[in-house]
């Protein structure tokens, strides 16, 4: 009985943290697709920090976090590269 209560509490905590991460990633991806450099700049640091924090609590694997950060940075860099050439 106690184990079931603990598992339920952990499940809800993980669910909340995962939803927060997905929401943040969605916000920055949306800003990238709209080519809104100012909003991307505001969202970038908190998003990267949230990805890093997610690995410490074993929410996502560290390799997945590295892959997400790498892909996100390449998208941000392509956005800034195309904005400077335009």
C-alpha cells in the first residue's frame, strides 16, 4: 500500500516535469518556425537549463538531452545565420 502511494506520487511528479519540458520545447520550436529571433533569444537559456535539469532527476537520458540541445542549437544557429544574410 505504501509503495503504491509512493509510485503514484512519483508518477504525478514526473508527469508534471515532463509536461513542463515539452511545453518549453514547443514554445521555442514555435518561435524558431516563426523566425522570431527576439523570442528565441529569450527562451533559449531557460530551455537549455530545463533540459539539463531533466537529466539530473533521471527524467530523460543524458544522451537524449545532448541530442535535443544539439538539434535545438543548430536550428537557432541556422535562424541567426539566415537572418544576417537576408
